[in-house]
C-alpha cells in the first residue's frame, strides 16, 4: 500500500509507516499531475503547498485518507472529503510550542529592531554609530501586556511563555470564559505554577495591547481591519503566524505608515507563496516564510502523530 507524502514527512514518521507495512513515496508530484497519479496511492499526506480540492477528491474515489502534516486544513476540501467517506487527519497538538516560539522571535525582533539591524549592518557603507543611535529606543517585554486572540493550543502556549517572561496576558476568545495555563520549569529544576486566565472582549483588549498575536483559523472577514487597528496604541506590535488575511494587509500597511502602529511580524501572507512585496520590504515588518511549525521537534511530533493516526485506520 503506497502513501504519497507530497510535501515531505519527517524521517521518524516515514519509518514508522514503513514498519507498519506502507510504502511512503516522497517524490513531489506536480499539482496538475495529481489527478492522474494519486489513484495509485491509498492516501496522501500534505503540508500547505499541495491543495486537495474537490476535483482531485473526485478523481480518487478509492482514497482511504487525506492527511495534513500540520494544524490548518484550509488547503483541503475537508467537508467534501468527509461527505465522500474519506477521513481527513491533521496534527493539532504537534507544533504549538514551535509556533509560539516563533511568535516571540518576532516580538523580540520588533522590540529591539533586530530585523532592521541585521539588514542594515550588512551593507558595506553601514554607519555603526548612526545605527546604534537609531536603534537605541528598544523596549523590554517584561511587564508589558500581551493580547492573545484565539486561546486554543497555540494561544495558550504563547501565554505560557509570556507568563514566564513576566508579561500580563489578556486572552480574547468568544468560545471560552477562562483557561488554565501552567508554567513549568525545566525538568532539571522541577516545579510549576498554574494560572487561570479569564478572556476579555476584543474591543476591551485592543487598546491595552503592547504586543498582540493571533491564533485563529482562516476567516471570511479579517479579525484586525482598519477599525480595530485604529483603537490600538501607536507603539503596539502585532504578529500573525496563523493565516494570511486574519489581519487585513492593506489596513496593516496603512496603520504602519500613518504611525498608528509600532510594527508587525508576519509568518503568513495572503497569496502565498507570492506575498505582496510591500509587506516583505517594509522596514517595520519582521518576516518569515511560513516557518512557524518548521522545527526539528515539531516535524518529529507531526511525523509521529500522523503515523499513529494513519496506522490506527487499520488499512494494512
Ligand atoms: C499549520 O497549519 O500547521 C502551519 O501553518 C504549518 C505549515 O503549514 O507549515
């Protein structure tokens, strides 16, 4: 039984599936060739690059599963697949810590202009003393207010790091009233403290945010548009590592250019893999190419969770 891992799979997941009797093919099949080639496979594993839309599902009536190596399943017509009896598997728990750490990479960049220093100091004619002066107004994260929009697994992981750093956390999530977050020491020391955090309405949280991060699925209407951004502090930093479009990109550019916002960190974009160049080149934006879950640890967790779930389908 052959599985096509069209956007790759971590070595541990591949070996686990092979040990269970599957053949795992990792040679990439171009999107347009999938309708002809996928019927040879029992299932497909994708990350975000490969799309599994209705036409592809219709071309493969015998497919036994569609697996997403990650959290978001917006690149899969999952409801349609399930209506055809094809299970859609994802790995919601595997990458939370890595995504949360990337959020803080952007916060630290923005708070100390690290992303700008990296670019500008590399220039042959850079002026060290002038740059030292221009970047002398950094801020600390300790003591600041962090707004977390979407308080699921990733949001809570961000809160855990923020609490550990001495930040005040304001979670925003209409689905829950409060949630427990446990801050635990490294196993070498032991010990932990559990804090109960109560959610607040978005309109109440926005004007208080020094730092803000979103952890929500793809939405039809942006969570942060011009109206919401206008209520924030002009010094606030926002990070989007969820999905392109949860912050309205044109409104974000306007807010940065008109001094309504301090800066932004973007890991995700509308129109990936060809985002708007105005965002990529903007000096007030720290950027990464959708690498929130791209760590050795997250990919190993994803490989294991996927393999466990596929094996549990009892196909071999
Ligand atoms: C996810 O949904 O898991 C992330 O966006 C990671 C990814 O697509 O690489």
